[in-house]
C-alpha cells in the first residue's frame, strides 16, 4: 500500500518474475514519466554474477569459488561462507550485497541471517508458525528455517 501512495506503478516480490517485470516496465513507459526503461532493463539483463570471493586463509588471501559455497550466514555483524566440504570463510560483504551478486536460480535468501544454496538442501519439513525447517549439508551450527514471509517465494523458487 505504501508503494502506491508514492505513485508506484507496480509492486514486485523477489524472486522477480521476468514477465511481471516486463509488464511493470511497460506501464512506466505508457505513463511517459521520462524514466529510461531501457537503461533499467539493461541493468537487470546484463547482471554480472560473482564467480569467486577473496577470503583470508591464515596469512594469505585466496579465492573461494561460489560453486564451492553451500550457504552464507550472518551472525554478530560477520558474514561467513560455508563450503560444501564444511569449511567456514569470512566474507567482506553483507548478505544484502552478496544476494545481489549471486545467481538467483542457485541461491535463495531464506531469512535475514542466511542465503541458501540449492545443493545444500537435504530435507525440508513444515514447522511451527508457517515456517519451514531445512536440514542442510554441511550441517549448520544452529537450526535453519525459512522465514514465514519467504516460504511462498521459496516454494516457487524450488519449482512448486
């Protein structure tokens, strides 16, 4: 409702459906607001996805391939990447920044604290209060839940 109060033409939820985005951009163009729709479209279509992150290992720096990451987790202001082999690396980006860098077909932001890779999902179970409980591999130090607000989008992301 707030979006429409400030003259928004549409409201899109993540993950953004390309067809919905296209329709919203057409509405903007129809209104003739002087907004450069093509520039915005280029921004979304030519998205450069992150392939690796620079991480510190002991006294030196190394690259951590995104393909080796099972999930990203934020705790106490620190962001960590957990690899499929169970290693933990600190990342110099917030989850918000990382979310924009990753392929949305492979990674999904399940809560404020976690971005989950598709290949890390072992088991999904309904949980109290509309949330979903996820068993991940490698196992997380704390229980993993899809927040209630993101359950619908998460199911869509999974294809169901």
